[in-house]
C-alpha cells in the first residue's frame, strides 16, 4: 500500500484543513482522539511524514522520525491513562489488514477489558 494519497484525512488534519481533538504532539508525531471510539480510550497516533503504512515507514523514515514516533505512542498511552490498566496497539497495514486510510496510524485502545486479539477462523 505504499501509494500515499496526500489528500487522505490524516494528511488534511496535519495541514489544519480538518480539526482534531489533539492529545499530544512532537516534532514528528501527532496524537488525537478517534472520532468514532471503539473503547473508552481510543486515540490515534500518526507520523507527520507522508508514510502510507508501517512497512513504508520502517523502510523510508529516518531513524529520528522512527524513534520520535515510537516514543510518542508510549507517551500518549501514559498521558491518556491507558498504561495503568493495559492497552492494545493496532496498526493495520495493507489490504489484507483492512487498512482504511493510506497514512500510517497507530490505534491506542484501553479503558476496559479488550478480549482476544483476533477471533480464530470459524469462531
């Protein structure tokens, strides 16, 4: 999915064209509340660079961007209180993972028991 669309919703948020409920920001990352939360805590963390997915990010982002983004995810989880009871990180990468927006984004879910990571096939 390394085809980056510069008009995706997250790129538009980064350009200030669409508002967000910001939680945390660094030189290379922005964290904000999901507009359709699936858990009591549901925050998205995106890199500020134009990276379509995690594969693209790890292949093309600088070491500084990668370190800053990774630290921003942990800092955000602590800031929103998710680290206390535990949290789940999800980043869908590509078609088979059902990635909906072609801009790398990490979901932080927390605030309740989240259940199994995935259902087994046939469940």
